C-alpha cells in the first residue's frame, strides 16, 4: 500500500483516539517506505496520548537518531520527561530544542517549568520573562493547544503569582500581574 495513504489513515486514527490501530498503521507506513523520522515522532505522540512515556521516549529517541538537527523530537521527549518528573532530562532536551530553534516558545516555557520544579528559580524566571511577550499575545491559544503542558503551566503560573518574589524568583510586579491574568483564563 502507498506510504502516504497509510500515513493519512494513521493520522485519522490518531485524531479518532484509536491509538493501537494508529500505531499499527504508522508501522505499516514505515514498512511501506514512509519517512522514518516522521513515523517515529508520530508514534511517540501516540504513546504520549496513551500515557506510555517509555514507549514515547523510545520513539522520540529514534527520531533524534535520524535527525539531530530538528528541534521537535527533543521538545516532545523533553515534555515526556517533564510528565515523568525527570526534570534534569527535561531541561537537557528542551535546551537542545532551544539551541536548534531559539524562538521555540513552548519549549522555553516547558523548560521554565522544569527549572521551577528543580528550584532553579532564576533560570525559570529568565525563561518566563523571555517568553511572556509571545505568550501574552495569544495565551488562550497557547493553553488550548499544548494539552500536556496546560495543567503544569497553570500550576507554575499560580505558584509564581501567589509567591511572587518570595519564591526566589525575581519577577516584576507587572510580570506577576500578567501571570495572574493568565490564571483567570483557566
């Protein structure tokens, strides 16, 4: 069968949340000659959706082995590590994603989240300050489109806005007011 058609079918199955069928179809697409990089990222995303982080990480790692110059598999593997609360590994992958694409704003916020969990407040604050203008422009879309990050985002934003400067972070009153506005969107 045509690899492009198989990929399309697999993507539809993903959207329908038929993950086992989706993964099988992605594997068939790979066997039929589909781009392995895209297949491994897609399978990793499917496993993230089913909360199978070890399988997700395995597939994102395969994508990284194929193309170390693309930030996406580093970002997704970093998110998976964040989900597993392996914050040092999350920081490493998210940093690599940012090295490859400096304006990758969701990666920067995810890294801020990992830094915050590690109690590296100045690093977290630096990332948050850097990404705030982009997030402020369209915070609702950001929150709606990055599901795995949404809950953690609100937790961090809430904690920062509640504690402000007492958390060890040096955010301005204006920054804290912005964070509080974001929480109201939840």
